[in-house]
C-alpha cells in the first residue's frame, strides 16, 4: 500500500498553479516534481504539514527539467535525496548553467523573481532514466514512460493505475473543464505529443496527476481534449502565421482567443488569468511558431 499527498507550492503566491506530489510506501518517501527554486519555503512548509523534513525525502523524481517542474531539485539534493530524471536532461541538472542561460533569454530581469535559484546536483546523486525503467522503492514500483512532445526530456511516471504526467497531459485547473496546452520553445513536436497521449491512453489509467494542477478522474475525456486542443491551438497559430501576422500581433491576439476557449469550455473566462500564469501566452506562441517554421523548413 502507498499513500499520496499533494503539496501546493503557491507559485507567485497563487494556489493551484504548481503541485509537488509526495508518495509514501514502506520506508520510501518519494517526491514527484519539486517546483521552482522560488518556492522552496512553501515546499518545506508543505512537507512539515505532512510531518516530514526535506531530509526525510528518500527519492526525487522530476518529469522534465523545466524550471517550474525541477528548479528546486538541486535544493532537495542538498538534503541528501537522489534525483531521477530523463537521460537527456541529466546533464542539465548536474550543470544547470545552459538551462539558466536559455531561460534568461526568455525572462530577462524576471528570472530570479519567478524562478529563484537553481542548484547543481552532484553527478553521483543523478539517476538517468530510459523508457520503461522501473524504480523499485520498497512497496512502491514506479515505471518511467518516455513521453516527448512538450519536451524531448519528458517522463511520465506510472504507479499501478495512476500516472504523474508533468506537462504531457497538459494543464487543467481544479474546477475547470478547460484543458490548456503548454507549448514553449524549443522542442514542441505535435505528432510526437499525440503519440505520447496515445501511449497514456493505452495504459488504461484510472487517474492522472497533473503538475498544473491536481488529479483528473475523467481520463479518456481529458486525453481526448489534450489531443483536440493541441491540434486546435497549433492550427490557430499556423493560420495567423500564414496570414502574414508578425509574432507580436499573434501574441496580442492569442490571449483573447484563449479566453474565448476557456469561456466556451466553462461558461466563463475567469480562469484565464491563472492559466496564463501557469502557461504564459507568449511562450506558447513562440513554441508553436518555432514548430511550424521547422515543419515548413523556414529560416
């Protein structure tokens, strides 16, 4: 038997933006997703609320190395936990300088307020995962599924009939039907994403645990919406590009279009601002523009 708890790391002081999951079974205390370095105090407080200290965490798993998912992995490693990560991302948690530099080009002066600090992890504490690897932790067996599309360094973690899906199953905030696709540069691959969703579908899962945010129980319907909204969003950006719109004009129009999608799904657009905190509109546009330029072999 195993026990699951959710820590809300209250990113930017906002609830239901980023989740960290604590899985306990036997002597194992497994953290899946750490959140960013800017939320380590909330992460520590969440652990304390469960009667745990950071040093009590025996294993840390991150679905991928983006800062909202793995930014605090090095901080957790300082407390002794080994960190499990996709083999493509392993080098970047050992030396996060390129990751930080890449994100800095996007966020500029907002890097530290948004993401805090990123800590390097000693190589001996980093475990590089490949597709199908099984992490056996006492009473808990975790299967790593290579699930590209959002990023090439993305794993989903299956425990029996539930799965921790990172960003491959998109974002869906509590109380909403709307499913939003995080499509940041540079690795969006629409066909690969569809294949990853199909892989999740074939696992016949009972529940998904989204990093943004919380459990999903209507799994077939949710995955169908991930597929549909991925195509809808990618097609909208392509149409703007083909109409000759410049990047800034596309970004400006994208926010209102997303509000329309939220309102169509939920009868109101009140969740649009929270979705935009979790998935900045400009990044989604940039990722899809890059994808279409590559698909069309444009410079």
